[in-house]
C-alpha cells in the first residue's frame, strides 16, 4: 500500500464522538420533535398585535364555518378546535370565546366550560384515535411558550408510544397520518350530542 492509498483510507474513516461529551446527552426524558411548527414560529398565521378581533385567530375561528375553522365542538363559553400546527395527530385546543390572556381572567362559567370541553375532548379522542396518554397544558405568557399569549387556550395533545421517532430527527419530517379536515370530521362526528353547542 502506498502512502497515497493510506491517506485516502484515512479520509474515509468516520470519527464518532461519545454523545456524553456534548449537550443533549441522554437524560431519560422523551422528546416530541415538531419541526413542521417552524412556519408558525417564524410568524405564519400569528397575530400582529394582542388586541381582540379578526387579527386574533382564536377570535376569528368561531366566526367561520366549523369545517373551515377546524372547529370540532362548541360550548356556551368556549369551543374546541384542531391545532393548525399540531404536535401530534388530533392535537386540540380548547379556547374561550372571550379574548383573555390569563387563566385567572376567566369567569367561573368559562372555567367550567373549558374544563368540561377538555374532559370531553379526551374521551372523544380516546374513542376515535385510541391514544395511550395525553399532554394537557396552558402556556401562560410568551416567556412560558405561548405562541398566542393574548388569547388563552388549553392544549389537548394525544400521545402514543413511539410518537417521537426518527422521521423528525433524520428527515426533518413529521408524520401526521390523517388530514386535519378528516380528523376534525371524525372527532366532530363522535362528539356527544348533548355536548354540541
């Protein structure tokens, strides 16, 4: 083997570093990667101010037909809508109609309706999509991760074992196996009649 051949062989050697030496070392936490949300994070479909009205998607959505707004159900003080930038298939948002930023701003009737719709959303999602668990939460304020901090919304995110896989990491792709309109139709059809507004 010539010196030139050895140099070529050395260039072909791939060096693999121990992940324990870098930030992001295994820590026992699951990651739910959502690179498809970058369009939203970059400003697409975000309100330009914090005022109520047509500029706020959560104020505008209830004025649209359910299919167009992706509304699954309506209650007296709040409604349920599919997230346009979901973390997972069936990711729902429970929003009060009233434009308020903070959970402490809700009236007792709004708190009751948001809670009741969240419970029903979980029941219906279990029936239709058979998730193995849920993440529920409200991000209060921009610093806490609220994309639309001015209009409170409760996240209802179905979870399945393995829903965080190689696709988002390797291919920068999120596999959402059902179209949003089809998911909305299935959930709306399964919503209990007595709960429909």
